[in-house]
C-alpha cells in the first residue's frame, strides 16, 4: 500500500476532464459479464487503478503507463449517481458510484482534496447529462453467438466473440475490452476486428462527452454572468458596459460576494472550473469587484483580432508562420492559432497551394502529435487542425489527400501490428482511424458522415454490421455538437459546409457541380490507391522468385496490368489543377533491381492530362474580365492611340515616365509601328515569294530556261534603271513631274503598262 500511495497521481480537473488514481471496490450489483481473464471469486477485492472521467463516462486502467500507451481499459462505466460516503472510517476520502447497470462501487482517493475534485466533476457530468438534449443510448442486445464448425479436441478452445458472435481464429491470443453498449462493464473476449472497431467507437464517444462537458460549462458561465450583472445593474443586459464607479463602492463588492455564496450560484461554480477559480479569488480578496467582472466579460474583440490577422499576413512569411504554428499548437493564444490556419487557407484560395504543399508533411506531423485530445482545450485545437486539413484536401487538392493517406496508413501499420513502438504512436491509433474515415466520407460525399474507410484502410478496420450502425449513430451525434459550436471551425470549412448542406438545401446547379466534383475526386482517389497497391503487390511477388525469373515475370504482370484497363493517376503525385492519368505502362521497359530484402522496380509510364471543362470555362471568364478591364481603361484613361503605343512597347498603362524620356519613348513607339507595318506588308504578298520559289526550281531543273529568264531579268533591270532616272527627275524638278502625272491621268497612251492595268482595274467596277 505504501508503494501505491507513493505512485498515486493526484486528481486534476482540466477543461471537462478529470484524471487521477483511486482505490476501487465493487460490493454489489455485479454486472453479468462473461468469463474473462480478470474474473475472480473474490468480488469485493480492492484495486488501485488510474481513472479518467469525461462527462459521465468513467474509465479505469491498470496504471498510468497503460493509459499512456493507449491500452484498452479495465472498466468502462456509465455513471448515473455519485455521493459522498457515510462511513465513519473515512468520511473525507471515500465516495460511492452507481452505474447504469446497477453496480455500486466505492472509491477512495489519496487525499480529501482529491475526493472533493472527483465529486465536483461527477456532479457536473451528471447535471450536464440531465440538461443535455442529446438522447441517451440504451443498452442493446449483442448478436447471437455462432456455433463453431470445428470438431474434436479444438472445438472447446475456440472462444466466440462477445461483440459479433464469430469464433476467434487466434485461439492462443486473448483479446479483451469492455463493451458498455451491450452492458458489459468489465473486460470480455472479442475478436481482433471487433477490438479495433470498439476502440474507434470509444474514441468517438469520448469526443461526444467532451463536447457535452464544454457545452454545459459555457451555459453555466453565461448564467453566472447574467446573475452578477443583475446584482450590479438590476437587469440582465450583459452587453452594456458597466461604469467603473458603480463597482468601486463597497456595497456592490459585498453584493457580489453574497451572490456567489448562494446555493444556486454554487451549482454554476460546480459546473465551470474557471468560474470556481475566479469566485475563490474574490472570496479571498485576491480580486476586487471590477477585476472579477472583467474576468466574466469574455466578449471577443473582433477589431483587434482582425488587426492581428492583417498584421500577420503583411509581415509574416511561410517560414515564420510554421514556427508560430508549432508554438501555438499545444499552448498559447487560441485565436492566433486560428489566424495562422486561416492564413494558409487564404494562400490556397489565391492559387498558391504549392507553398502550402511544401510544408504539408510538417502539418501532418503536428496533427499526429496532437492526437488524441484529452480535454476540451485540446479538443478545440485538434478540431481546428482537422478542419484545415479536410478543407484543403476536399476543396483544393485531391493530391494532398493522397499524401495524407499514405502517411497515416504507414503510421497505422506501426501502431496496429507492432508492439515495440512509442507510446504516443500507439495511443493515437484509434483517432487516426476515425480521421481517415472522416476524410474519405467528405471526399466521397457520403450523407451519413461515415465512410467506413474501405478504400483507404482496406482490412485495418472491418466492423460488424451492428458496430457500423453504432459508429454512424456516434458520428451523427458528433455532427450535432459540431453544428452548434461555431468556434471550432475556420473561415472556410468543408466540414461545416457538409453539415449545413444536411440542414439547408443548395440550388440545383450548385449541387450538381459539387456532386460532379466529388465524383471526379473520388474516382481519381480510389483508382490511384488501387493502382499503386497493385504495383506494390507485383514488387512483393518478385521478392520470392529467383533472379532469372524476375524480369520475365515483371513483363507478364505489366502486360496483365495494361490489359485490365484500370490505371491510376500521376505516379509522382504532383500538385496541379488538372488531374493526370496513366494510359499505359510499357511491359518491356521495366527493370528489376537486386536487393537483399526487397525487389525495387523501375517503370516507365505514359500519362496524359484530363480535359476539365470547368477549368476551360474559368479561363474563358478570366479572359472576358481582362478584356472588360482593358475596355474600361481605354474608356476612362488615355486615348486609344496612346494605349496602343504603350501596349506595343510592353509598358504598363499607368506607368509614369520622366519628362526627359518622353521624346525617346515617342521615337521608340514610332519605330515599333514601322516594324509592325513592314511585317504586315511582308505577310500580305505571299504570291511573290511563291513565284520566286518556282523560278529557283527552274534554275535547278533546266539551265537553258534559266539563261532565258536571266535575259528577261536584264531587260527588267534596264526598265528599273529608267524608273530610277524617272525618280531622279522627280527629285530634281517636282513641277515637271506633276505635269507628266496629269498627262498620264488624261491620256492613257502616256501611261506605263503598270499604271494602265491599275486604271483598268479601278474603271471596271464603274462600268459594272
């Protein structure tokens, strides 16, 4: 007993949860549980256990190390009554519990202070369960046990599962856990599949109890605040600021001390530990009336919060944001933690999702370290982080959802199938299972809020049909708590959108677009996981073959894979707006490497981009908006000629040039215009270039014709010389040239052949 007393952990009540060590003794009303490894003939024995209370759920473990490792509990009790013991021997340290099954348990705490903490927590949980609007889950009848098909001496060694009724195949392994939903408060035998499913159900039920505890604390705090405001102002208008001079009087301070000592106010103090601490400080004189009212006034300053958010966006980069997020993940300002996550969501909304993807592994690691939540304060931070991860994966990038699945499945393979792992990894296994199932539910757009995890987890979670029903009921109750708690969500939340969708109907067009997007992401997600696992199975199959047989076997497997037609997505899982699809894996391009333990393979894959009409439509909209903005600029800004000049020189429309550079810019604009005009003239005479090509071909084919063409060319050259002399005359005597032009216009005989042809071409439309 001395060793147990030395190792005892004092009771600690923190944000809806109470933990500590107790001596437990069961005296009457023993529950009808089946045979288990903990059964004993002495039912009144005393055990020293580590206990955790969440709402009315009282769970006990062998010791603190067992709780720290995440082992299954020894007992899981639903409390319906608690009172201090009336025995004379230890009236200050013993209290009695009454369970839903009628079991009476006497608990003894190490100190009287611990006893008071346990009783306060028990009464707060009972009052919260009575005032809660959530329905209580009744005790259901477990499935009937199936008869074993094994005959002979091994038939008696197979123990049927208490949860599903199936006979366990692992006869040499004893797996036991309490099943409170069936009325079994102590450990009873279950199969491995039901053991994992029961852990997930308990994790969901534990969250529901934390939500209920926080809801009752908030209501008690609000009622106490209104009672104090009635004493000061005579009404319950808590939104109006109280004059400091009114609280400076001794009468008001005494009135506050009187109101917090009433039995009605003690009920609020028992439900809310924060209120109890403030009232104790006021009674001891550590706080005056003004400071006490300031502690009650928890109205958030929205303007200051927005200023902090804007200052962080301007001054902070991603590196500093990740450092601050790591600091505020486990303690610190909750509002700052929320602003940082909103900052990451703003980056995703602006199209800079690649920057968030760079820190995606660190964000996953932070989330895994936060699991599982032990109290309401940790629950808020976990819910915000999970809301951020779910929003990014569902709304912005399905590739990042695949990254989460691969990382979390690897963590589950260690925690579920290995024993020599860290206690933190083993403790969070059921929380990770629930999160993966919830991610798959949102990605596949399931209505019940529970995806089952059949695509992501495969055989890691296989609950029985009855357990599936209980898991869905637990998730529906959790969704109700989430819908009533807005501070657990970010500014953009995929989970809240899903909850509101169940309550309010969307327009048909928006609902159809969301359904199409969900179906497309679900198909890409499932096909990519399936294809990757098939490739891994091929590599694992080659490991057990001889070295000479591996290359031909790989070629056959790849040919079979191509014939199946089921291909995955981008093998590199690159972050992109458009999804990539594998169309073929060349069977002869594969290579198998030699290794002692594994058989790595190198594959060549052909991938194509999927055509997304939504992306094309968005680009068309962006182009229309850009054209509209340019028209507005031309209308309200400079003239069209000036805008064209600036656009040709690749300067911005609103760029201001120094005065001394205006002449150079004007000359540059004129030069650009001349270049553009020359290019247009070159493009306008493609027939002449074709004639030159034909002439060059004649030179190559017939030399005699080439000499003839050269003779004609010399004659044209003489004519061109005459034209040059004519132009020289124009330069010498402009008046004489004008006279010649008048004669050509009046007398067609004086016109040159080219001018005569031009005259006939212009004259023909007039005749017609």
